[in-house]
């Protein structure tokens, strides 16, 4: 057993992702894709581990100036627009929105221009109202 390296934090992160995903109603395939992204993106893995410990984002990892908090708020705004209610209700699954924010960050890092456009279309979050 001398050649085996065991990273308990990653095991905890994987178990946390699966538990959070089950609660959020995410499919296993979707969660595995997100996990693969974490494995190849150390900064995003660190963000997720921080989230599991503190239930908030550290926002140390950014893409084009946007952090996970920005993406979470964007997810909430999209939910409200789709539901046409203007506020978050008890049926709004905030854990799913957290996971969506992580997935969006993963995708944004691959194609930042597309996601910056999506975030700033219309009255984007960068405009003073």
C-alpha cells in the first residue's frame, strides 16, 4: 500500500456533489460531467470544497471578472424570468442553482465570450440601474 495516494478531501467533495445533486434532482450523468470538470480545474474544485464547508462562495476563481456569486444571481434571475414571478418562492431549488452556477463557470471558462454576452444582454448585471 506504500504507492497509493489517498485524497480524503476529494472523496468528501465527490460524496458532497452526489448528495447535493440528488437533493437538487440532477441526473447522475450531469453530476459526473460536473465532477470531471472539477477534476481538471483545480481552482473550481477548491471553490466547490469551500462551498461544501461554508455554504457560500469564496469567489476566488473568476472568469472575465465574474465569480460564482455572479453566476448564482444570474441563475436566480433566469428562474424568476422563466416563472414570470419576480421573486424566489419556496419551490425554487437553490441547491440546483448552486450546481448550475458551477456548471456555468465550467462552461464559461471554455467559451468566455458567449457567456459574457449572455450575462450582459439587455440590462446585464454590469449596468447601474
